[in-house]
C-alpha cells in the first residue's frame, strides 16, 4: 500500500519480507519484466510495450536506440518527460540515459553521438486524443486525482495505479446534457454558469459533479466551480447554521415554535437586519420563517444558539469558517480565500445529505478503490459520524418540504416526489449597484438551490463568471430547474419513498413536536391563516404556535426570487450579504 498511514516500520518490515519472497520465486529478469509491463508511461499508457505501440506504432523490440532510451527514462516522471508536451525535458532525459549507457559500455561513442543527434520527435505518431476520457468527466476526474493524492500520498498522473471511482456515468452524462442543451432547461444566454454536485446520501459517494457549462475542450483539469468556495450561498446556510442547531440544542421544541420577524439589529451593533421586502411579519412559526426565508428570525436564532455552538455544528457537517459572524446566519461569506472555508456545491450537497439520512455526515467520496502497481489495493469509504439527532434531521426535513410546496422553492416542486430543500440568493452592495450594476430591478450575483430525497442530495449554484454580471429575470429560476430536472431523472425509475418519523416526536396538524411539548394554537399574524387546534400529547411545557399559510401564493409564482437588501456589520472587505427569499 502507498497510504501514508501504512508508511510504518511494521509495514516496511512486511515489504522487505515480501521482497525476499519475490526474489526467491522470480529471477531479477522476471521482476524487471513485470515492472516494464506495469509502469505508467504518461498519456494513459501503462507498460512500455503499450507506450511503444501508442507513441511509435511499433512493438518494443522494433524501436530504435534513441526511442528505447526515451522510454527507459520516462518512468521516473512520466508526465514531466512526455515528448509531446515537454519535448525539451524529454530530450534531456533521453540523452542522460544514452550517456549512462555509453559510460557502462552498452553502446559505442559513435552510437551515442548518432542517437543524441536524433530529433526527439523521430518516429512519434500523433496522439489519437489529448484526453483519454470524455469531456463531461474532466471536473470529476480532477477531484479524483486530488482525493487519491490526499488518501495515498501519490500523484495519480505520475504513479502507476488503477483507480475505481464512484461516478455514475449515466447521471454524469445527463448532468452534462442538462447544462449544455435546451432540452431540459431554458437558459437566458450561453454565459450563465452552473455548478453542482450530487451525493448518494447513504454512503457519501459523489455520483456526479460538473463545474460549468460550455467547457473548453482544450483545457484539462481547470477550475472546477463545483468545489470552489468563492461565491456566497445565501439563505441555503439558514438550515445548517441557525435552525438545525436551534432544534438540536433545545432552543426550539417544535416546528411551530414562535419566532419574531420584527425590526432587529445585528447583535451588539446598530446595524439593522432587513428582509428582502423591507417588511416584517411579526410573530410567526419557525416553519413559516424558514419557508419564506425571513432574515430577522434567522439572525436572532443564531444569536440564541451562540456563535461557538453554531460553528461546532457546522464543523460536524464539513463546513468551517476561520471565524464565524452573525452575518453568517444568512450568508457563507468569509474573508479567507482558502477552499477549506466557506461553502461550495460539494460541501452543501454533503451537509444536506445529513438531513436526508437521519443525521449522519459523510465526507464526499470520489474514489472507491485503488489498485497499486505491486498488486496491492485499498478501498475507500466514510462510515460517517453523527452530526445531529435523528429527530433534528426529521424536523428540518418536514420544514424544508414546505419550502417546495408553499415557499421560495416552488420551482423545484414535483407533486409525486417526497423531497425537501432550500433556496439561496446573494446580493450586491449599494455601492456595487450604483457603480457597476446600474439596474434598479431584481438583481443578484448568485442564485442557489440545495435539495434532497431519501436517496440523493444535490446542490446547484448559478451565476456569471464575472460576479458583476447580474442575474436578472428568468435566470433566477435556473438553479431550481436544473435540480428539478436532475431529480426527476434520478427518481422516476427509482422512487425513494418518504421519510418515517422517528421516536421522540409527534405530529399535530402540519407541525412536528418533540415529545413532552404541548401544542396550543393562537391567533395568527396578518400574513398567515390559522387552523384548528389539535393535540396528541399532554405535557407541562407549552409551545404557542401560529401556523403558516398552507396555500401556494400563485399570484407571485412567476416572480423571481428577490435579492435581499442587507448590511453585514461583521465582515470587512466583503460585499454585505443577505439571505434570499
């Protein structure tokens, strides 16, 4: 094995013993032959015979002296000495091999002079393809290469090994088609970009990922926006930063718990928190606050949770900040550019997967198995760690179901599919709008949707490569439509079913309560409609509730998700961010 964890004295002793056994069973010539047949030779070639055929169109035994010397010198760094991409380095390496051969008297001085004066391109055929993989795999394979190196300490491109990935090729191809055709989603223009990741919630396997539309065919392993954290995920942070921790730590005991949507300042400041519409709904239920993506209840909830506890909870879901601020209640912005901080489609899909599977977080896994050149192998998986109680995950799912039926995520709704999710929109500063955007309508730099079923979690980012090019009009719907199209494909022939309520909870009307909590309805605030009081449990504790409007607002269904106007008092050198409706 080449795993860093296996690089121990015990392991070295085992390897030495195996080497002795091998030498007793095979001659040095047989061992060398085995190596020559397995070594990586760049451009997807394993073994010198394969390289001879692909590079020169000949068998190894038919190559000339300079051609053989080139191949003999490549294994140390096959990509660095690739004669196609690095001819000068390849020639220098070849000539070094020839010099050693002359010094050891394997060739004469005359043969040496003739060989070193032979062009490095002599006999080389044109490669059939610069890439040995289809273009829709480029982003995914970049992450495979990175994960292999993280897990084994070896570079896949320079080390002979076989790698088995977790990609579902059919899903990956469909994702590519959704991005690059108008068959599934109508895009406003060719410049609007999409980045997304799909995770199997039962095991953390990344089954598909794509970082951009219309990717250049002559760029390999370029920037993969699907794993970048340089864009703001807006209100998709509310479930994992504010509301799930509040349920987990007992701050709220039901989805009907009352929260305030009233004039409110960021804690410790005079800076007001605004909702996107600059209005307030008064006392509303927790479910309605999340469903309608109200900012004030989110920030006040984070204050109740506490920044330290919220950060700990986020860490358990694979998301971190160098330091967390109250503005992170509704934003993933961070002053650090390091990818380990903030949010990406990869991180968000994995985090929301914990809601889907009952509270277990698993690291996103691209690699399933590696077989090394010595025949040893290692499999990779994440058994998972509990990030939240099963009851917390279920209550969050029940609330986020209503986001798709009655709230801001209706563009992702499918009547036949049990699913849950959350929308997100970032915003521009007033200065950016005045100096660069010059648009008084609804505009935003980023629009997101993160959703899940019992089988799959998917996070979608949309926006323009130039952040100052705003999303407008129908472009606000694209993230939800990409998600909807993909989940339709994933679920039509593989119905995931609905979630089962775990022990410790009960349902009363449309709300979920922890056992020991009494449900009592009160008159609703003006924006809401009340329903009759129902109760299935008795307790000395009490939650006063105001149920939300349970009828979709069809009059607004064609309006784009509006960017929030908000000021961020806790982060410097960043655009003030808001959650989206």
